C-alpha cells in the first residue's frame, strides 16, 4: 500500500499535481523486476563460468563481460524509465519507485561505478584468476550493486505485508522468495573458493593435498556455507508463512547454479532431496514465533538435512573422510542453524 506521508517534492511535470508517498506497487512490477534480476544473475554466471573454465583472456572487453553488462543495462533501463515517468507524474525523486525499489536504483549506480572501476582495475593490473576474481575490490563493488538491485522484491514484500497475516502462497510471496534465493546464491558465488559445492574436498582424488588438510578445508567450507544459509532460513521461517516448495527451490537452484562453475552436477540430486525433506518438515512443524521449540527444531533440521545429504553423497561417491569428520560436519551445520534461530528469536523478542 502506498504511504500517505507527505514529504518534499521535486518539480513535477506541469500537467501533473504533486503526489504524496510512493507509487503503488503491484505483483506485475515485482515479477517483472524479478525476471530482470534473474537475467542479471545469469549474466554473472555466464561470466563466472568463463572464468572457471579458462575461457577469459587478459582483457576487459570479452563476450562474457558483454553479456553480463548487457543484462545490467536492461535492468538499469527498466528502473530508470519508471523512475523518470513517476517523477514526471509528480512523485518526489527519492520516492518515484514503489516501496522497496529505491535501493535497487541505488544499486544500479553502485554497479555502474564498480563497472568503471573494474575496467580501470583490469587495465592496470590485468585479469584476476581463481579467488583473486572474488576478492578484487572492483568485483566486490559490482557484487554489492547487484545485491541491492536483486533484493528489490524482498524489500517490497517486507513493506507491503508488514504486520499482516494474509501474506501466504506463491502468488504473494513467490517474487520475494526467489529474490532471497538469488541473493543467497550471489553470496555463495562470492565465497565459492570455500564452497563445499564448488570445491568438494571430500573427494580426495580431485586435489593434490594431504588428507588432513583437505578435511580441514572441507569442514571449514561446510560450516561457513551453513552459517550463511542458516541465517537466511531462520529469518524467513520467523517472518513468513512459506509455501511448500520454498526449500526445494532454494537448495536445488542454488546448488545447480554453483555446480555450473565446476560441472559437479552429481550434487544437485542430494540438494533437491534435502529440500523436499525440509519442506515436509516445515509443513509438519509449522515453525513460528509463537512456537519456539518447533521453530528452533526447524532451524536445526534445515542445514542438517542439506549437509547431511551432501556428505552422504560424498560417501557414496567415495570419500576418505572418517565417519567422525563427515558426520560431525553435518551435525555442526545443524548446530549453527540452531544458533542462528536462537539469535533471530532473541533479537525479535527484545523488540
């Protein structure tokens, strides 16, 4: 719903009176923006695939960058066109997009600055390789801009359904849920050097390191990814009535995209199975702020199921990790989920 709070205005078109608050949001706008955000993420993944498969050269001007920045251009044009149209209709410049999307337009600016910086960085220091590409300052700025752009649907849903209990189903929450998944996957992309999906250290034959070192790296990657996933899951389960299929889509899509980078497609099926199990558990437990024990049980179960199925796949493929390591890693991921749930619960109860 549009806000009725009146603030200062930019000069409107003479044919239109000044408008208070924000333009009214719509499901159509949300899904359109989500589709463009998904295209933006696909552009990143194509460029990432090229880097991971050695298809880049020592130049900024590559076909992969062209596809990535073209996707960005489409998103930027969509947001800018609506911004200018609504300013002409009389909305203040800072409130010319539906609630939740002003930061997406800010993200366009951040990404554009990062793009210029990236070109300069590549010209001065060359093309990054491996983890360099994920820690480069210009690339981190691009990632921040992307995160602001693609989370517009999340912020829109948060403001639109704040304090209401009728926000249920894919029709109302679908764009928000997929927006969260895109953000989660973007974060996992930027830590792919430690991702257990991109680097399945449990399969020793793939790496020339000692067994103990591989176990250390593998468990560390599982726990880092579990922390990121658990925070997302705990907050969503606390805030929303999630439709069936949320976690199947979250686990399946994020894993599938990460396996594009290293061709480890065998890891997709365990992720999907884990998602179905967690969706079923969500229906059975119905976790909510009013059901503390069920909520905390769910926040433990979700990452435990995901990484439990992950290490099971490694065992079936042929890992040399001891049972102490792979079972403990899965259990610790559940503990991290439990702690994330407790932190969300404590922070909300204080309010």
